[in-house]
C-alpha cells in the first residue's frame, strides 16, 4: 500500500506538460490486433491501465514492446493464438471489453470477461452487444463471460440509444472489415473517437463523418500497419487547470489541445478564472476570488463526467453555493464524503450535489475511492490547511502519469510514501 502526503501550497508556478490521453490510447492499442502488420504508437503514457492492456494483447498472442522513456509502443499481431481474454486481466480494466470488436473482425469469435475498472456506477455493455448483433454476430452471456461468434460481419445501420463512447469505439473496430457499409447513428463525438478513427484510417479503413453523430464505415478486406501519435489528455489538462484555480496560481499547460477544452475553460471563466492561448501552451490565471458555479455533466462537447469530482473541489472553497448534477454515472459522488472529512459542506441526493463553499479546508486522512475522486482529493489538498494523507492511490495512478513529479515541478509539496 502506498499513499500521498500533501501540504498546503500557497501558490503553484511554472509549466506542466500533458501526457497522451488514457481514454484515447486504450482503444487504439486494442485496434492494433486488427492487422498482422506492426503498429507503432507514440505518446503512450506509462499508466497502470496501459500496462494491463499491453498484457492483454500479449496474452492473445501479439508481440508487444514498450519503451517507457520514449513513450512508444510497438504491437505486431501477426498471429492471434486465442480469442479468449484472461479473467484476471479484464477485471482490472474497464477498457478490456474493447478487445471484443477487433477479435470479432479478425477471428470471428471472442470470449471476454465482464470488465472491471472504477466502481462509479452501472456501465452495461448492452449497446456494444446490440451493435455486434446487428452486424451479424451471435452473443450470449455465461458465468461472468460474454461470448460472441460470427461467420461474417455485414454492414448495417445501427442506432445507439445513448452516445456511448465505448460502444461507438467497439462497433467501429468491428465494422472496419465488415462486408458493406455500416452507419452508426447517435454515435459519440468525443475527441477520443476522432483519434481512434484517424488511426484506423491510417491502417487503411474507410471511416467518414467521425466527430459527428453519424459515422459511416465502408468495410475493407484487410488493414495494414500504421504509426500514430495519441492526442493529449484533456482530463489531465483539466485537472491541472483546476489546481491552478484552487490555489489562485498562474501556470502554463503545455501540449494541451484547446479545441478539446471548451467546456472546461467556460466553467473556469464562471469561477472567475481566465485561460489564454499562448505560444506552445495554455496559460491559466485567476482574475480574483473563486466564485461558485453550477455544473451538469454531459456527453462531449458538454462538461466531462471525468472532471466532475475535480471541479467539486473548486466549488467546495468557492464563494457562494454551487449545484452539481451528474447525468452519466449514478454513483459518481464518492468523493463528496472524503471532501466533507476535510471540512467541505456538500450534500448529495441521488444525482445532485449541493456544495456550499467554505472558507477553508483542513488536511486529514482520506482515501481515493476511484480514479477521478482521487484527483479531486489532490486538488483539494493543495488548498487545505496543514497536511493531507491520501490512501488507495493505485486508483489515481491508473490514469495520471507521473503526477507527483508534475506537481512537484509546479512547486507543490507532495510526496509518495510506500507502506
């Protein structure tokens, strides 16, 4: 067991470079098994979730190498020896289910354990299975596994009941070598979808209109190897932007795509925090006292659910009262109880939280209940009086690359302690 110990930080300063996006790289790595040829992926962050996905690819028979210093992964799935994913590996990673689409396309069969990941609410795979079924696969659930088989996949019009990111990605990967044309309606439009589509097109896929609610995929017979650089992590960027806001600091975010941060910069502006695009980065700085704001999570381009917890920390010390509504996951206020332990005044009722800003937070012992809740506690700890000890940090390290070193580089007093 390890923990972070964080002391109050009067002010952050300097610049921080954003890593490749966790939520973009995982489906891209899964897509590498669609071809026998080698794929080279750059800007692959050394995260626990990435290491699990690489192990999953190895277990299927792919040749995998990863240069952590260069953040480069090479995958060559010349032979897929099995179409069954290991239960122990799948249980560690929600994105493990993204293997099913590529396996169906490549092998015509797949047996995947029900996925793991953070316990932030029900995240069913029914939309994934609906898409596979409409493409011609037969699916069934048995004893914790989902099995799918097909003689061939055939293009079809698929309407998603909800613009699920994972389902959109999985169906895209299954459809790229299907016979005919597939149209995904009510598709997700997140930047991570666009990044995956561009990688698949580099492999020889014919995907158009990605980044819109209707994606068209013309099936091809085979795919080739490709090189690709993963987009910057907009959630990591938003986390450091929130850290600047809560400490009243001016910092520069390097390697951030401003086009992906519209909802975040707009919400910071409501909180009295300005952002400015400068040469090679994005400057974040306060205009004055932090003011309370209301927030409602929505699919992109709305405010991302993955930053709801972090921005709750801002509302906790802002002047006034903010109302936060979570529309994506029904159990994503786990951080509220931990923030209240630090002196916050947060009342939750179902999917709504009312946050009354307090003048100060106090350092104490808290636990990261999930990945994004853990990030919220780090941000809050930077503002809290005294010392904060955060346990269960393995959640945080699933999604944030070198987070201790990056915060130290900005002047934060944070250390990682092994127990």
